[in-house]
C-alpha cells in the first residue's frame, strides 16, 4: 500500500548525541499510527524533521511518495501539527482560530466554524485561559484541523490529561479518523495510552526504530503466562527444565519466574516444585500487557518475535 508519509533511513545528531539513527517509518492513509518510546527516544526530533523544523543529517522524508524538497514543502501543507499549546490565553477559541487561519492564508470564513464544530467547542465563548486541559487539547486538535489536512501529527497529546480526558481524546481521534478520513501520527512514552486507539505502532528506542507492527499482530503477541514465586528461583528453574520437555521462561527482577509455555499444567508445575522441596509462594496465570510486551521488546533490542 502507498504510504501517506514515510521516512527513509533518517539520521540526526546533535553534536555527539545521536538523536535518530537510520529511522524508517511508514504511515499509511487511514491509520492511527502510535509512535512509542520513552523520554529522549527521539520522537520529537523525528516529528521536527518531518515538519522541516529541524534538518536531518541523512535520509529522506516523503509525503505521498514525493521526496523532492520543493514538493515536500507543498505536501507539508497537508499536515496539521501539534507541538504543545501556543494559544493566546486572553482570546477565546474562535479568536485564536481566526488568527491561525490568517497565518495559514485561509480566507474561507466558514473554516473556523467547521473545525470548532468537529471538536465540539462551537458553543464555548469563554477565554482560553479558563479552559480545562481537555478543552485545550480539543482546541489543539481544532487548530491542527484548520485547512483540512490529510494527516495530523501530535507529539505526546495525552500528557497531562486525566483518565476522562484521555477517553474523550481517544473518541475524538477515532471519530475524525473514521468520519473525516484523517490519518493520525501520535507519540507517547506510554504504550497503554495509545494502545486503545492506534491501529499500528512504531517502537523507537535510543534513536532507533525497533519495530513497526499492526494492532492485531501486537495483540496476538501478548501471551498467556504463568507467574511463579518460590524461595529458590535457581533451583526451581533447574527442576522445571529437568522435568518439563521444553521451557520458555524469564526470571524478572522480583525473583519471579515468568513462564510462557506449559501454562495449562499448573498442577504438574506445583508438584515438581513442592516435591523438589521448595516453598511455593505464588503460581498464577497472567495475561501479558502491551506495556510488558513493549518492555521485553526494548530489552531484546527489537528482536521480539513479531
Ligand atoms: N536541541 C537539542 N540539542 C541537543 N540535544 C537534543 C536537542 N533536542 C533533542 N536532543 C537530544 O536528542 C535525543 C532525542 O530527544 P527527543 O526530544 O527527540 O526525544 P523524545 O522521544 O521526544 O523525548 P521527550 O518525550 O522527553 O521529548 C535526546 O537525547 C535529547 O536529549
């Protein structure tokens, strides 16, 4: 499928700091793409490079498969962008958006009403300085919607929102994605926050893109596990390795054994451990979360089996 936005082997350094190394992401039309990475992973730098706010050292950006600089500048007009709030606090939402229209050279007088309606701020008259975080976020989206972009890029859009704000943000993104056919590229340092709304994920760590994976594949990878806690982890893994045919496990920092196979044989596992003279404190089935999957991906440097 043709990409709406792609980066090819983009590299960017700040002095000796390697902010992006060989990053190739592929955002297809109609997706809600979640770029996930911890603080300092390179998400903002990648967005700045895409928007032409920072120059890459190497690599290419293409929008609708148009890599040349002149075309890219034109194509960037089809991108709505949000990098934190930059509104006049003493103006209301409408007045702020009129200003955005002026900056973008949009003369259509109905544009402000259109975007205010889409984010359900059309009835709100008060000044922006009195807005809740959730309302500010909706105004941010309205601002990005001005000019009918195909793609909206938002850097850490969920930061600072309460659970209700996160839910209404999610519903708004999904509605705009479905009804206005807007593609989204969103970043977060918390996978769980984008886990419910993104249709595809890119995992970035220390400036490198570890993996791109669609939602269904990712959900299929969060496996059923068994968590075991005993008084002697080393002896337990020795006994289990000895008496079970194959054993896929990790020992995590809390001295727990996380077993990914033999999950239907908890009775047998308990017997092996107790017969081996171990104190068994815990033996519980567990469904791996997206966050845990992401952490294992980072630990394995992108080699997790997707
Ligand atoms: N202007 C700059 N000068 C020097 N180093 C920078 C600059 N901007 C970013 N960096 C460094 O580049 C790396 C990537 O930073 P970036 O801001 O892109 O990460 P991020 O994933 O967006 O994290 P955060 O969510 O904390 O902003 C970090 O090590 C950061 O310190």
